[in-house]
């Protein structure tokens, strides 16, 4: 797992410039490959960030940053970098891989959960509001304490449980068996689904969509022998029955996982199959 970097100091990484996949080095993207093509239009972006520093603030407040020279294909994360590196080095947020794999930079973007490294300016517009994901304690600005989230994750035994030692042999599985839980293997533990859930906002004991997705991945794995134990855990009052099928989790997932469907499959397994 990639280690997230919390950006909170004054100095920042060296600026790499605008995205330039063509390698022209002028900071402008030529989508056609023609030397005479017109560069992409640059725009001004207003970035409104909900900030909170527990060392000096009694309550959260909003701060606006204006960033010039932004292209539509720049990401929200790129604009955040410009605000931090060139306007206020105390602006704090997490990011690691910056390519939608580690899940570190989940935040509320224009009222909806998403990854700052995935969403493009042309998708969210030039007036952007950013808040920390909801339902978890805010440490500073856009950084939250993820420990309650990971505690729920660990509670569902998110690992392969078997009674035998395979030694040097592989645990064989058919393509059909693998496809049974393929969707839920895509989870990157960004917490976007869990922190979009209104039940989780009001009841932190609820195990949450992400933990159920992780349990689903092993419950329906033909090589695993711990399904009954996980189903017992999820059958408790803090488990799957807290879900009210709001579909917020499915809409928030940056990997496109059918989270609500996975939760319903776990419910059916508890009621009927017991796998």
C-alpha cells in the first residue's frame, strides 16, 4: 500500500508545470499533434476550501484561492498544488500516487465525494468548493483521522482464512469462481463510499460500506473458509442491516464498484445461503 503524504509544510515539491504528454516542454498540450494547433484555453479557477487548524481555530472557516492559467484537463489536485505551493504553504491535504490508485486524496468536491486526482476542471467547473470527507474527525483542513475507518475494516477479517498450508502449491480457482467477487477486489480503501453514507454520519458504530465490500471480496471467494464467521459479524446490529439502500456509496465510488449491490448480496447470504 502506498504511504500517503500529508502536505502541511511551507515548502513544496518543485513545480512540474502543466500536463504535457506530448513532451513539448512548453507546458501546453497539443491534442492533435500538429505544431500549428491552437493551445488549450487557459482559465481562472476559484478554489474555496473549508479550513480548520485545531491549534488556532475554534471552528472551521472558508478560505478562497484564485488560481490562474488552469487548463480544462488539469485536475483538482493540480489546482490544490498551485494554491499550496505558491499562495499558502499551510494548506493541508493528503495525496500519494496522484493517479487514482492509492485513494489518499478523497474529499468533498462541490458537495460530492471524489478523488482530487481524478476529477478534471472541465468536469467540475471553475468555481470549486472543497471540504474534508464527512463522518471522520478532522485533523487539519482536508486531512481526517482514518483510524475509525480502518478499525471497521479490520473488524470484518479482510484476509484469506484457510485451514491448510498450501506449501509450494497454488490455490486453484476457476475463472467463473474468480468472477463471482471480481467487482469488490477493486476497492482502494479511499473511504469515499463510507463517508458518503448518511447512516455512517449519524452512527459511527456502523461498519460502513467499504468494510462490507472488503468482507464481500472474501465471503464469495471459493478458496476462503471464513465466510460463516464474517457473516456472523455482519449480522450484528452494527453490520449490514444498518444499510438503508440510499445508493450514495455506489455513486461516490471512484472505482465504479456496485457497492449497494454487494451489500445486498451479503444480506441475502446471511438470510438464505450462508454460502
